[in-house]
């Protein structure tokens, strides 16, 4: 009998991405013609949820969405990717990101507010204990992207209390990051992660995370080797070279794949480097095509 699919709860930001493929970025007061375009849900947690569902997990995305026409588009796209959306009400409008991807290099330019939670006058979203209990029922791992701390922190604390694995994707250090880290089993940060007073080299960052009690941590650095640290081991995981058409979402897909891998067979020192390598290969598959959806069908 096949093992049941991992059940992953992704917590964080969902946006609407308007993505255009261009030969080059426009100059001031210049109009350029897009070679291709895509409108799709985006955001770190949403993209991670898409990747986790793609590789076989049963995934719910917990995010904050207002009753708004743009929110309906976000929901529809995620549901088409086999992601269940659980939305906490908010009075802030959904985030719309404008993204230009340069053909040939895959470089991107992004214009977006930091998050809908930062909208002027908006109220921080929240959940009751009963709502958190219902969301965590049957969940094998919780993935956080660092957004909506008023939701993410109590969900992470409740998950840890139940023995559910909690993973954090930290692209940058925020004022609430250490409060989130107090409830995390696995932290994977980007090369841009810069805690105050800490050198930004991977050794120093991993030591900082270890000092906070994080047993398993890694630093991703694009095409360079992933630096990792486990309770008694540390090292690097090579990233396979790939042809890059578009880097958008690749880091988020890595995190979703990693959550699936660890949730599937558990967190262990022996398997951690292999899980990082496998997640890297999943993310690498997304780099060869424009946008954040073509790789899901191999088109």
C-alpha cells in the first residue's frame, strides 16, 4: 500500500503576478513590446505551495486575502495547481506585482509593495485557537515565508507543540524573524539574509542560526553550492548547472519541494543534504522556461 501523501500547510503571502517577457528593460518614457506574458498567483508561500503540490503533497495555503476581484483570480489559479486556499480576512487589497523578465538572461525587474499587511491603516490578520487547531489537523509539515507574523507565529507555535515540523524560508532578516525562528525546526535562508551585527558569509549566518537553537539550516546562493549545517555535520551541496530562461519563483519552488521531501520521510541528519539536492533539482526544472507555470507541464 502506498504511503499517504504528505499534508503541508504553507503560510504566507499570495500575490497576483503580471509577468512580461521583454528583449530589454524600457528606458524612461519608452514603450517596449512583450514577447510573451502571463498572469498567475505568486508570492513565496504561494509558489512553494504550487511546487509541493506538483511533487505530490496535499497542500493548503494559509494567506490573507480581502473580498476583492483580484483575490478571486489568485484563488482560481492556485486551485488549478491543486492548492487549497484558506484565506484569513483582511481589509488590505491584494498585492499586484509587475514583473519584467529579460529574454536571454532570465534577469527580472519587479515592482511590488512589500506585502498587503503593510498597507496603510490595515489590520493585522489573526486566527482563533480553534481555527489553528482545525488547520493543523493531519498536517505533517508547516512551511512559513515570514509574512503575516500575526498569523505565522501562533500557527508555528501550535505546530511545534504538536510535534509537527516547521520550516522557514527567510529571504531577508525582518524585525520579527527571531520570534518566528523560536518555533522553527529547519531554516533555509538566502544569501541576502543579514541579521544585525552578523557577518553575511554562510559560516557566520549558520552559526547565528545554530545559536538560536535551529538544528537544521542552509544558505542558498543561486547557482553556487548550498551551505548547510545539521546538529553534528556541516558542508555544501552542489547545484546542478542548468540553462536559465527565467529565475522567477525558483527559490520558492525549492522551498516547497524541500518541505515535501522532509515531510515525506522525516527530518534526519543523514538525509538532509540529499533533500537539499533534490529540492534544488526540482527548482532547476523551473528555470528553463518563461514564467512560473510552464515547467509544471513541461511546456
